C-alpha cells in the first residue's frame, strides 16, 4: 500500500542538550553522517513506492528531523503537537503552519502531546502512550477530534519515553490483514500489557536488545517493515510473522533518541 510521509532533512542536527536518556551533549556527533543516513531512509521509502513530502528545517531546532513528533494526521485532520520541553516548543508551530498550508483541517492541542511519538493508529483503535511526554488528558482530545476509540497505554521505562520506541504498528487492517503490532512488553505497565495481549494476540514480541537499538521505532506498510538494521532478533521475528524487514542504519540519529519512525510522520487523507 502506498503511503504519504512528511519528513524533515536534518540540516541542523546536533545533540546540544539532554531531554531523554539517549542524549549526551558531551559525546561527539556527525551532522554530515546524520544527513547521509536520513537520505538513505528517504530513498528506501521512495524505492518502496511511498510518497514523500518535505518540511523545511529551521536553524536552532536540531530535533526537527523527528517529524513524527510534529503532530498526528488522520482522516485529513491534523492534531497539533504541544511539546513538553522548551527546547522543542517551536517545532509545534512550524509543523502546524505546514499542515495549514497543505490544506489539512488543523485542531490545536490544549494539552501536552508529542504527535505520533505517542499517538499511533492501529486498525480501529488509536493507541495512545503516556507516562513521560504526552499528557493523559490529551487522549480525550484525540478521541473527540478523530472519533475513534482511544486505548491508553502506560509507559514505565524512561529509555522508551515515547510509544513509538516501545511499539510499532505492523498492519492497520486497511491492507486486508488484521491490525497487528510489534512491542516490548516490559516497556508497559502490567495493565497495559494485558490490554495489548487481548487486542493483539498475534503480536510480534521484541526483546530488550531490539528495543535498545530502537528497533521498534519502525515503519510498516503492511508488508515491508523499515527497521533499524541493528535489530536482528526483531527482523527474524518479523520474517516468521510474514513481514519483510528492510534494514536501515540511522545510528547517528539514535544519538538524539530517534529512529526511522521518529523521522516519519504519516499523512492520512
């Protein structure tokens, strides 16, 4: 299934502050390598037949490359992001302005949420993470705007501070397959684990080694799953489940806590 993605070139990529456990401002980083890896990711999507839209990067916003956090787009509506940390606050209006120019029906967030970092469409449900970044109150906003059932999931491990670092949507049901996911059970509270087992009994289960290379920060079109190449166990489990894993190396972007999905905001008309 062809998809449309919004991406932002990491022209100004840097790790100059620490707002998640992956970031170390004292460690070296390579902006040129980050750009090269991002370009390879973009080319991977294009080779799979997906359409890419671009938003212009803004100097002083080194994390703007992580387009998934810029909002949530479902049914032609954009629910804007409202970032928890001041360092990223100006990304929200930039993505909002892009969506408005692109003709989306824009709904401004009243509570903190970080876009598809914590809000993922999985079949008839919207899976919504909370615990570190996105406020639980924003989940009610999501339900009112999109008119879809919202399932709250409690994240408990600070390394996996966004839902999209602990869970990947593999199939939405629109491709003829039942909605399905891959996830790391221990990243969630016991109650949330029970909910996920009930909703997705055939889920692909990742291990901690997969999650520690942000293997679950993956993008699927229902058949092909673009996944960090370092997540070898997850790739094998995906193959067993009938998916085709496509490995990409975005290890430089992982220095800021991002992977393929972080770089990719799905635009659903």
